[in-house]
C-alpha cells in the first residue's frame, strides 16, 4: 500500500511537472507573443519619430532657404538703391560744382595758429595747457631752451586769453596796484610807502606797455628824486624802459613815441625828454625820435602842399625848351617886368595909407621859352613891395596890408601857389633927381585931378540948384494969358544966337577950370554965398 502510495505521489509529481511544464511552455509562448508585439510597437514609434524628424527638417530647411532668398533680394535692393543715390549725388555734384569745391576746401582747410604767449617759464606752461585742453581749444607749443611759446588757433585766440585771464594765468604778470591792496599799515615809514607806490606804478605801466602788439615784455624804472627845501632848481624826474620786441614785428618810431607819452603822462612832473626806451639788444631806440617825427610831419605837410599846388596849377601849353634867341627872351622878360612894376606902382597910388615916394616895387618873372615870339608859360611871379621905415606917414595896419595885397594880386593876375607877394619895410636911401622929378610930376597930376574933381562937383551942384530954382519960380509965377499966334510966323534967330553964346561961355569956363582952377573955385564960392543970401531974403519976404 505504501508502495502504491509512493507511486501515487510520483504520479502526482509527474503530473504536476507536466502541468508545470505545460504552463511554462504556455507562458513562454505568451511571452514570445508579447515580445513580438512590443517590438512592433517600438519599431512603429521609431519610424514615426524618424518621419516626424524628416518632415521637420525639410520644413525648417525650406523656411531658412526662403529667408536666405529674402535676405539676398533685400541686399540686391539695397545695392541698387545705393547705386541710384550715388548716381544722383554725382549728378548734383556736376550741377553744383561750388558745393563740391566748398566741401573739398573744408576738408583741405588747415588750422591756423597764432601766438598766445612766448618765453614762458616755471609752472605756468603746464597749467595753461591744462586749461586749454579742458576747454577744447587746439594748441601747439615751441620750446627754445627754458622758454616755451604757446600757439592757439586764430579763431579762438580771444577766447583763450579771456579764459586764462579769469584763471589768473600766466601768474608771472607784473603786480600793479594790487601791492597797495595787500599792504600793511602798521610800522610803515614814508620811505616804504614811497617805494611801494613806485613799484605799483611801474607794474601798471608794464601791464599797459605789454599790451602793444609789437612788445613782448617790458620793465619800467621810475626815479622820483627827493625834493630839496632850500634850492630853487629841483632835480628832474626820470624814467627808463627796457622792452623786448616780438621777433616778427618791427619797433617803429610811432610805437616808441606812444610808450614815451604813456609813461610821461602817467608820472607827475615827468617830461617826455627825460624818458629813455632801450631794447634787449642794447639799442637806445628813443634817441633822436622827436627830430625824426618832426621831419616826417614836415614831409607830410610838404607833400600835401605840393599836391594842392599841382591841383591849382592851370592847364596850359607844354614848355618847349627851344630858345631861338636868348637876347630876345631876356628883353621880353625885362620889358614885361618893367611894365608890371609901373602898373603896380600906379595902382598902389590909390591905396589909402601909402604916401607917394615912400615905397618901391620890384617884380621878378620866371618865364618859359619863346615860341613864335610869344611866351609859352609863366612859371612864377615874385613881387616885392618895400616900404620906407623911416617915414611916419605910412602905418601898415591889417586893412592897409589887405588892400595892398588885393591891388597887387589884381594887377599881375595872381595865382595861389604859383606866385608870391612880399611886403617888407626898409630904410630908403636918398632919391635921385630923376626920381624926384617923377614924384613931383605925379603930385602935380594928382593936384590937377583933385581940383578938376572939385570943379566938376561944384558945377554939378550949381546945375542941380539952378534946375530946382527954375522949377520953383515956374510954380510960383501966375499963369499968363494965352497969346494967339500970328497967321504967318516969321523965323526968329535970337534963340540960336543965345545958344551959340552959351556954348562959348561953357568953353571959356572949361579953359579957366583947366588952367586956373583955384580962381574958378573962389568965384564959385562967392556965387554960392550970394545965392544963399538972396534965397534967405526971398524966404523972409514970402514969410
């Protein structure tokens, strides 16, 4: 039984094993089927991912190619636009060459520099350059030894000066009245005050002199001597000026004279003659400056007079230096001088204040050559009038002088600038017999002319009085009855005889007036006195 049971167990085990084997086999088959399905799924997923990746790759590659094409097209468009702009600009440049040339000039324009400071030393140059660089002003420097010169662009020269003046640069400028502002008053003597004032005044003058364009640097020394109480002659105030000129600019006399006047007018009791100006080369530039300036002024005045003389000269024939005969020329010259002197003498007889025989006239002509027996040109006329200084009959006041000049100028056809009239006084020598006879004849003529003038004036008055008397008598007489004329009027020769007698009387009166004017004047005076008495008697009768 036991063995049967054992067998049963083995059978059960075998059955179980078989069942297990069958189960294992079934599981394996299931696992195989599952594995094959998973593979299929994984493969499908990979394929789908690959497909999606390929699609995305082609899609992105298409967009990038489109963008590239767009970029290329845009670049081509930009290039075409640039070419059009360039062509338009070339056309405008050809149309407007002035703009193109101005642009080229602007491009080619160079910066011009002008000297701002020269001969700077110490710490001033770095400070100045620092301020100029901060303000944006272009500059350049030149160095010669320890001295440094600074140049700035010409357009900003004034701006640079103002900027540096505000900053107090360069600091080496001379001190003027600032010394008096910072001066101490305690324990200061008169001598200290005097020295401090001289230093301040010298500094102010140095500042003023440096401002001249041709002056680079200056030093002023003033000497104020002490006043002497018991002396009449005080020592003069003097000054000496040492200047350093700019190398390019000359130191002219006008600049030196201006410096002398500046210093002389700034210091009390300082005369311009006591101011000396010396340059750094050891030359006294103020020596003889007043004489040179006076000569220049005189030269300018002479040139102006010469120009005026040329303007006032009449335009005449050209002077022909061809003398046919020197004797004829001299004879013509002397005759003309004699005629003009006689003419002037005769005309001066009528000038009041000039007694006859107390003056002499001399004339000198400067004439050109002769052409066909006539004078080509009168270059100059000089008239000399000499008045006797011994005689008291002549008083040369301004009116007499003006009358003499006008008379002489009218007689010689005076031209201003060419001719000359000289009036002088001198002691006359004794006159010759011929001159005395001429003077007496002239006096007789003058007396005759005076008496004839008196006679003619008296005749004029008598005629006027006679006319007035006749008119009055006609008015006062009663009117007569009209007389009837005869049928036949006979010719009456009584009136003709009366006219002839009147003409003879007039001729006799004229002969008496010329030969014996004094008797005629006495006779006329007696007639006038008788007529005046008769007129008074008639007036009394009428009243």
